[in-house]
C-alpha cells in the first residue's frame, strides 16, 4: 500500500475529504467541465470509461450525470474512499473496483477513455502509471487527466503557493507560515506533484500522441493524450 492510499484509507480522512468542500471548488468545477467537454468531443456517445483514483466519486457523478457513457468503472486504491462513492452512486452502469495505479492492472475489454481527477499526482513513477493506462485503452482511445501540478520553477511555484493562500484568504502576515504548512500537509498526503512539462513528456514516452494541456489555472491542469491507431 502506498503512503497516499494509506492516508485516504483512514476512515476519518476519507470522511473529511468527502464531506468538506474541495480546496477550491470553482477551479475544480471548471476542471471537470473541461474534462467532460474533452471526452464528449473525442469519443462516441455510449463509450466505456474507467476512472483512476475516483475517490468518493466527485467526477464519477459528473460522468454519470452527463448521460454520455454506457459503462463507467470507478476505481481507487483506498477501500474507504471507494465505499463512500458506492454508498452514493447506485446507477447500474457504474461499477467499482479496488485498483492501485502504481501496480500492473488491466481492463476486461479495451477502453474508449481513461480519466483521472486530482489523483495521479500520487503516482511516484508517472511513466509506469501512464503505460498501464496506455495498454488498457483501445487504439484511438483517450486519456484525460485533471491534476494538481507543480510550478515549472521555484519562482512560479511560489506564485502558485501565494495564489493558494489567496484562495484560503490567509492574512498577509501569516502567508509565509501558511505556505510552509500547506507544503508539509501536501507531503503528508503523499502528493508528488510535477510540473506540467513532466506530464507532457512522460505521456509521450509512454507512447501517447496529441499530448497537450487544454486548460491550466495555477496548480490545476487538464492534460489530454491519445493512443495512436497503429
Ligand atoms: C485528492 S483525492 C481525489 C479523489 C477524486 N478523484 C476527486 O476528484 O475528488 C485522491 C484519490 O487518489 C487515490 N489514490 C492515491 N494513490 C492511489 C493509487 N496508487 N492508486 C489508486 N488510487 C490512489 C486516493 O485514495 C484518493 O481517493
């Protein structure tokens, strides 16, 4: 079990994540919109989608409510998170699976799409996790990742941290301490955030094409990658 899975497997932590608002709800909502629009633009209606690190089902509900997919498989490494999702999502086209994306996995049938929201930053070896997604997709299938990224340089990373403090309305005098605490809290959650370039390069190394960032706002980004037909 990875540190991140252990952290989210803790029932108190899982329940807190599920019941508290996201760190920044408007940004997360915009990220979801871009992810869904991208899927709708690229795969036929009625497709099969698998979600990595679905947690308590925030994006799973968006996928379900869109009415666009025939099958949605919501997966997560932490049983506690998955059971929270399962307690709220009972639609028959959604299934659930305990799946650790740091270990080998496969899908019974090639998938039209794989999605992941705010989870793959927990993967220590991003190449391995992207290669696993690549092998599970059908030719022409898409991987759409919305994730928590780092700044490209210490300077831009600092700007991102300042924006996080602004979102949380931290009084100016407390910002330096708050930023330190924020970094420590993220490390304790098993966050391994990488700059956007790393995502784009590693996805290409995994064999994907048309790798691009479709939206970015400070620490959140939506990245698209397509599996070639040949
Ligand atoms: C920040 S939460 C995001 C949950 C949800 N996707 C959302 O957008 O609200 C991160 C999720 O990633 C899961 N996770 C972390 N490491 C994982 C791994 N190695 N394999 C599968 N899931 C993992 C955690 O259990 C947690 O549910």
